[in-house]
């Protein structure tokens, strides 16, 4: 029999794939818009596509188990050693490796209310306890974190910007927090949405790892880099932390196509810029549309917006269902304790338009 702490886990609920909606509702797949998983609406960049085509010629062999050339490129980019980089099968894998290396029964991880769903999963999967700090204005309360950390805390998870709320903590707050966190606690700073920050908000926390050996910064290739289907992410940390994570990872945790695509994507500055511009424009479009409908939303620093669909415990799901019938897939956040809210990812202008046109019709179903 599986241990109680495994049976108590509620499985991750991913964004609904277009194929499910087409099957369930008989809609034309070409008319369905998916704005549910914070993916890059531009898809893959040309450089990544070309690299995949080339790598596809040699799939009979195992991938480079140590990801030598991708790690070298990332190390160079962040000005750290290759032995400070850990590659993952998506950044989810990196988060799980951190949990695996530092958590076990009797220990705990601290994170915020409305934090990314993988934190409790990774924590409970190790038999450790989740300690949830109430959010303040939908964002992380770092003073609350400091008060909650106890002698058994070994990991703190902070997403910045945060998913699903889209909120952001400036670097002075993060640095002040890092200075006060006990050294036995690994601070996992999850920056899956970092590339969407505007220039005035940008900061480079990977530069802090030398000063804080208990800091791990995780980044993703799934969002701005457009490689969600390939699954690549990475962490920058001290050599000691990277060494521990390397002990618990699967030998070939990043596949050959993903390694090749990520290596090409890192250098595709033009694609990244285009992605950033599309997102900024889309954020403005969606937030202006929500405002015009008099809907409450949390101003976002990511590539998605959390908005209040209505009042009542089933408001979010009702509007989600109605939007789906109109061919627009968004993301319910009732699993995050936000049953009145929905999260919409930023798409291409015509996709955002489709969402904004369908939304008032979907909202009318609440009446
Ligand atoms: N962290 C956060 C905050 C996220 O929102 C996501 C994606 N939903 C991830 C990590 C994981 O992304 P991936 O595994 O695709 O890199």
C-alpha cells in the first residue's frame, strides 16, 4: 500500500488540450483558441526548429547525459561555472530535484498561498510538510515567510513573477529576504516568467548565487523561448547544491531534441524580442478589455492575467465552461483556492480578441 502522504496528493491539473475540447464538444479544431498554459503563442523560433531537424537525424543514440554544450552556453551567459548549472526536463523537473535533494519526512517547505501548484506536489512527494503563508494582495508576504520558517524548514519556494497571480517582487525585497533566511534553507527562486519583465523591473538573481550559497534560481525554456513541448529548464546554484541535485536526477533527464533546441534558442535574441513585444502588446490588449468589462484583475508581470469571473464558488467554472463552448480555453484556478477567478494566457492579437469577444457572452451565463 502506498504511504498516506502519497495517497493524499491531488494530481496536477494541466491546461485543457485543444484535442479534448474538440472531442468533447465537436468543435472545429481550427477555431479553438487555447489560452490556458502560458505558452508562447508564436510557437518555436526558426533557429530552434532548424536545430531540432538536425538533431532528429541522430535519435538512435542516448542524449548527452551531462548536457555539456547547453550547460557551457548557459554558464557563459550567467557568468558562472558549468558545474553550477543543473538541467531539467522542464523547470518542473528542477523544482522536483531540489525537493528530492533537501526534503524528507519530518522536514518542511515554505511557500505562499496562491503559489505554483508543483510546490506542494514536489514537497508532499518527498513525504515533507507544506507550510503555506497567507498572501498579501495576491503576492508573497516575505515577512510572513521569515516568521513561518522553523528548525525543520529546508526549502522555500518563491515564483517571481508568480503564477497564477502575475505579481512581482522587486529585487531589493528579495535581497533583504535572502540576507535573513537561515543558511540551512534552500531558497528556490522560480523565474519561469523572467523574460517577460519590462526593462525597469529586470534584475539578474543568478549573480547573487556567489553571495548566497543557499540560493537556487530556476529558469524555463517553456515560456518566452517557446519550447514547452520539448521540456527544458535549468537551475543556477552553488556547486554544492548542483552536485546534490545531480545525484538524484535521472541519467538522461533532458532529451536530445530538447538539448539542441534550447542551445539554439538561447542565441535567438530576435525571437525573444518578438515574443516580448507580442506579450507586452497582448497584456495591454487583455487588461484594457477586462477593464472595459469592469472586471477585477491582478495587474500582471507575466504572460497571463488573473481576473475575477464573478461572485460565488462556481463562478470561475461556469465562465470557463461557457468560454469553452465558444471555443476559448482558459484556466480554472479553483485548485489554487480562487474559485471565482480565471487565468487567461496572452495570445496573438486575434486570439486575445476572440477571448474578449467571447467573455461577455460567457459572463451572461452567470445571470
Ligand atoms: N514555475 C512556474 C511558476 C510555472 O508557472 C511553470 C509552468 N506552469 C513552471 C515553473 C514549469 O514550467 P516548465 O516545467 O514547463 O519549465
